[in-house]
């Protein structure tokens, strides 16, 4: 359980010794491939744990981070009241893999996700600038946070329009420049290619989601391009038909919110937005969470490879994705079963053809539920039956 932790400490030790060329920062598992925020945070852990030697203390720190992460997640869920309380037992107590990722393996993924959930809390409090700052900080720890970026961009356009969202995007970009500046001044190309390497190849032996494919297909660039196209298509479909609730063209998001003709109120936490015909009304908090969580989930579904520590990328969002759509009494059990099967897939080591196929089937079922469970309200020009009956009774009198 110490392999990755030791590698992290070796990577930041070079920085502690004055190395600013990012291509020279390496560990036993290979070169450093995370942005600069990772270096600063784990450098603090390096000094706090006696150059990484006191692993027990590091585990205590990550246990505290785990509890803090749960607090951020619970605050998000409390804003929606969508998920039944008993589901939180599975989130807190029934995931061996998540406990391992946080407290045993000490990965950087939980650090990035905890910061991300804090940023979402700030979005829900209408503190968009601070939220964007923390979102960018999370990206600087690990790039998987960028899977939330399409959803965040949509929300910024919806809330502020094109001109209004530019300052928020500048906050995100400026923080990346500030954090990476020491390395950019020494070897800018080396820093950018190492910390934001989008074309990095993954080892087949660690994949959780594509085990059923031949290795040559898994490593094929055409397969990677197909996944990227599927990801972009999914984002486009959700943005056009599930995230965008106005009857106007989606291009209306580019306008200043005050100049839009839509009769829908602007996106604020106190408004209620009627989103579907068969679903309970989504308030604005729930809409923000739905857009961000579904954006990330689409990215996870189309990932070139999922490693075991990547489970934390979406584990805490699964209950919301499953229960944000209508749930009858008989439907609770299948949703709990889906959580259980997903957990079983992530706990199967090494992954098998059966476990990877099962994981894709579960992901597919969740996507279908999100698509059909949040279908737009059909336009009807006939008055509701109840109103018609009332009118007829008045005429009869």
C-alpha cells in the first residue's frame, strides 16, 4: 500500500531540493505527471510526515480529509433532498475500495475531489468567483476534475452570459499560471507536456473498464478517438436536451441574462425550475448538481481507462445520479443493487471480462435513467383536465 505514496514523496523531494525542471521530477513509478498544485500540497505532506517516512501520520491526515470530504458531500445532498437517508450508509460504510483509496493508499485523487466538492458548495452559495478559484485548484492537483468543466462552463454561461463568464474563466486560468510559474520560467514546454499530457497511454494490466477488449484495441489510437467523439456527442446531447430548459435556442446562453426573452427566471438558488413532466420539480441547486455530476459521469463512461483509484472520481455522485429521477417504492431496490454491482466491479482485482462488462452495463443503465427520467416536458395546448372540469361545472351552474 506504500508504492504510490513513496513515489509521490520522491517526486516532490526533487522540488524540495531545488529542481524546477518538471521533466526531472521522478519517482519509482515514473515521471511526475500531475500539475503544480499537486507538488505544493504533497510537499506540505512531505514536511509534515518527516520526508514521507511517518506513513501512520499521513493516514491520520487522510482520514481527516475523508471525513471533511463527506461533510462537503452531505452539504451538497442536503440542498436537494433527493436521496433517501438510508443510502448514505452505503456511501459511508459499505465501500472498501473508497476507504482504501483515501486512508490506505493515500492517492492524490481524494485531495482533488475534496477541493472540488468544496467548490461545488461555493457554487450553491452563489460564490462563483471563489468556486472557480477552488475548481482550478482542484484541477491543479489532478486533471480528472476537467470532466466537470463542460458542465461548469454551461452553468457560467447560463448564469452570466458570454461576457459575464469571461472573468470567471480568467480566474481559473490565472491560478494555473501562478501555480505553475516557477516551472514555466525554467522549462515551460516540459511543464505543460508533463502536467497536462492528454495523450498519455495507460497500461492494460490496470484497466478496470476495458478488460474485455484485446490489448491491441485498448491501445489503438482510433479507439481513443472514438471514445472522445462519443464523449463530445454525449455532452452535446445532454447540453441541448437535458441541461438547457429554455424553449429558446441554446445560443441564448451567450446573451446577457437580463436581455434574454425567456420567461424562465435567471438561475438563482431561490427559484424553482419546473424541468420535467413526470419528475418532481428541480430547484436551482439540484439543477447545478445535476449538470455538474452528469458532465463528470459522461466523462467517466467514455474514459480511455479507469484505474482502481479513479473510483473516487464519481463514487460520491452515484447516489444523486440514481435518485434524482422519479423513484417508486419498488424502484429503490434495483438502484441499491446497481450501487452494489458497481462496488463489486471495483473490488474485483484483477479486473475480469465479466467485471468490466458489468461495469459498462451499470453505467449504461444509469445513463438511460438520466436521459429518460429527465425528459423535457411535452408542450400541450389543451388545458389540464381538472381545470376543464371546473369550468364545465361553473357553466352548468
